C-alpha cells in the first residue's frame, strides 16, 4: 500500500520540513479558502518532525530556515499570479 502524501497549510512547518531535507512535491491552492497547501513526499520521519516542530524541539540552521521560508513565499506569490 502506497503511503499518502503529507499535506499542510502551515508555511512555517513547511519551511522547517524543507530545512530538514524533506521533499516538497507540490504546492496547491485551496479553491475554497485563501490558503496554499504544501504537499510533501511521504517519509517515515515526517510525522515525527511535525510533532517535534509543534513541541518546539527542532534544531534548525536559522539561515537555511529563513531561505526556505522566503522560497515558499515566492512560490505562493507565483501560484497566485499564475491565474
């Protein structure tokens, strides 16, 4: 059975997952709300990473995190402008 993709609308969590080396496979726009959906490749470590993010237990390089956050914001802007 194929694992389902991990999806989140939280940009800061998505930036943290990218900084940890997890693969973003898609960025979708929610048609019913003004939200972007970040879709990650399924991995065994992704649920644990999410729990650690919300528990404030992740140790990430701040410059890498900031770079990934800025990259995600740029991709959201591109998605919104590609009407």
